[in-house]
C-alpha cells in the first residue's frame, strides 16, 4: 500500500499545522511517538559523543607534541626528533604515553559505538556502558595530565589532590543541601528541560577549561630546556620558566592545574544522571565552574608575561572584573528582594508571551556563550604562546623563555598583548554574566525591559572581545604595519559590504507595493495566495497517488 509523500504532508501542515492529515488519509500510516527510553538514549549519545570528540582532539595533539619537547640533534647518545623525556624520565614518559593513548583509544571506541545502532542497543544504554567508558576516558586524562605536567612524584600527587578536593567539596555541598531538601524530586517536564539546558551550559564551560588547560599544562609557556650543556644547572625537558621565574611558574602551574582538575571533576559529575541534578540545584557545579574561570584568569596573568608591571596590569584588570561581577550581584540581589516584598504579584503563571520571550532569551544566551567560549579559547592559547616564539637560551643579552617579538618589535608586541588580554578578559566577563543571568532569571515571569540588562552588558562585552581579537590578530600575524593595515581594511570592507547589502534590501522592500495599498490586510492576502497555491499542489499530488 502506498503512503502519502512527506512533501505532501509538509504542505498540508503548512496550511493547517494543528491537523495531522496522515491520520485522516486511509493511505497513510501515522508514525508512532518516540518513547522515553529512546529520548534518554539520544541524550546519552549526544553527551558521550561530545565528550569523546573533545577528548580525542586534545589527546591526539598531546601525543604528537609530548611534554618535555624533542631533541634538536643527535648529540650525547640521543637521536634528534625523539622526545626528551624518553631519555631523562623514561618511566614518567611511558606512564604519560599509555594513559594518553588509553584516553584516545577509549574516545575513538565510544565514537564508533555511538555511530553504530547495533552497538548502542537498549541493553548497553541500561547498563550505562557508554557513560562508564567516558568516565574511564576522563580518569585516563587526569592521570596523563598529572604525570606529564610535572617531573617529580610529589607535584603529581598535588595535582591529583586538587581533583579530589573538588569532588569532596561537591559531595559535602550536596550533602548539606539535601538536609533541608529531602528526596530527589525531578519535577515536571519543564523543570527537567531547564535542568538539561543548564547541564549543557555547564558542560560547555567544563569542556572549554579542559581543552585549553590540558595542552597548556603539558607544554607550558616559555618552552622546555633542550640542552644540558648551557651553564646554569638546568635539566633538559624541564620548563624554562621553572628556572628563570620559579614563583611565576608555580602560580601558573597550580592555577592551570586547578582549572583543569575542576573541569574534569565537573564533567564526571555531569555524566552521572543522579548527581548532576542535585549539583545544579544547590549551585555546587556553578561554584566549580566559576572557580575554574578565575583559575584561567590567574594562569593567564602569570604565564603570559615575564615582568612585574605587566602582571600588575593584568591583576588590576582581573580585580575590575571581580568588582564588576560583585556589584552586579549586589544590585540584582537588592532588586529581587525589593520585588519579593511587593507580595505575590510576581508569582504568576507563564504566559504565551513570556514563554516566547524565554525561548528568545535562551537562544541569545546560547549564542553569546558559544562566541565567548571560542574567543576565550583562542586568546588564552595565543597569550601563552605569543607570535614569534620565545628565546631558547639566554645568549646575546636576552632571557630564555621571553617572547622574541618583545625584544625585536616592542610596540607591536605590546599592541598584540594588550589587545589579546582585553579580548580574553572580556570573553570571561561574558561567560560569567551569562552564568549569572541563568541563575537569577526566573522563567515563570514575563520578560521586561529591566530583565535584559545582563544580556545587554554581555552583548557589549562580546563586541569588545571580538574587536580586541581582530586587533590582536592584525598586530600579531605580521611584522609590518602595512600588512596590519590590510587586515583592518579587510574588516572595514566586510562591514561596508554588509551595510550596502542591508541598504539595498531595505530599498527593494520599500519599492514593492505593500498589501495596505490594495486595501487588504497583509495576513489575509498572504494566507489566501499561499494557501490556494499549496492546496492545488497538494491535490495534484494526492491525485497522482
């Protein structure tokens, strides 16, 4: 028996979306609705596929560029191009290699399983096989980071202790929260949907921190010593900053490690379907996410510069960011307390207008979050590994580990550094503002103009971040001002093209005859013309069937 074509059904739904024409037509067979198990299976597939893709990316890069660097020549019994740690720390290198490879293999296996319908059956889903594989993947990542970022056992244990401290804090926070909120009431469908949206946001933030801090911890700013014959008593494979700037390197190391371990701990908790709901309700996971962002800012301030004046400037910018966030918290806390004192007028049900506004707000917040994460990722990596590279040794009057561009072209380096730093901090401000907006916004209330202040500030901050990113690229991608001017001119040309396109589009719309000039309402005219044309096409296809 023939079935009604999908295009025909689409035309019918466009005529009247409230009706299902396939059920009324005897030739049609209605599609059964998806069960709750299938929906849960798709959510699990989305989660593990995202995590596996990110884990495979960072472990592949770390395997190709292992910590410690490579030997530049064949002297002293080693071979040029071989990893330095193979000679200096063979056991540590083997531990890093196998843990990193295990994470990569587990990620690839999970991706293959998700793509295959036979391997991801309901039995695998009920036994949480994919989630167990991802937890093994994340634990392998933690082990590889702890082994590869340090050169002694005590430092590696300190790094692992950071992850344990985060997990203990979350468990204690959840335990204290459940004392007053007994039971695990998941609530209705709207509450569950809100939990899933917040889970996605926290997952994106954790993935951001884990991605950029994993590679930064294994290959820190300043590079590694690759020659043991240079006077100074350093060892090949050790970070250059640990010898020339020990305090600065220690600050960067522990801040970066804290951000990485907290993000991995948050991801492990988000994988568990029982713990993440409690962690979101008591805001424990939000605290970990915010702590990871502040760890990123501190690591950037310590690792991107080598001078006290520059570090003071960065710390001042971070202090301004913290003060700005605290003032916003106090302002909104005062506003909400004042609103609650007005009575139960705010305790209203969600109206259709408010529901539509909530969707637009969520969409805008999601786009701003994605752009903020993108800018923060690229600027963090560019700040720690500036264009031009770093000096490999301390000969010819310059210090090992310092940026080459700073000594060869100081004005261009300063322009790149400050533009990149402003862009990075502005993107962090955007992420913090969106987290604040998500935790303070009540979806049961209608949207008002005052409720959009946080999103307006976030949108302005993301514009500043993008402008800083463009200016940093123009100053860092070339060594001549003429070439940098070409990059800026390209940006201006793109803006002019868009402005001309919008102007021509508006002019074409004004030149056309509007429905009001014919004495007909626009809705009726469009519905009659479109409806008649679609109805004729539908009838012709039905006759053909």
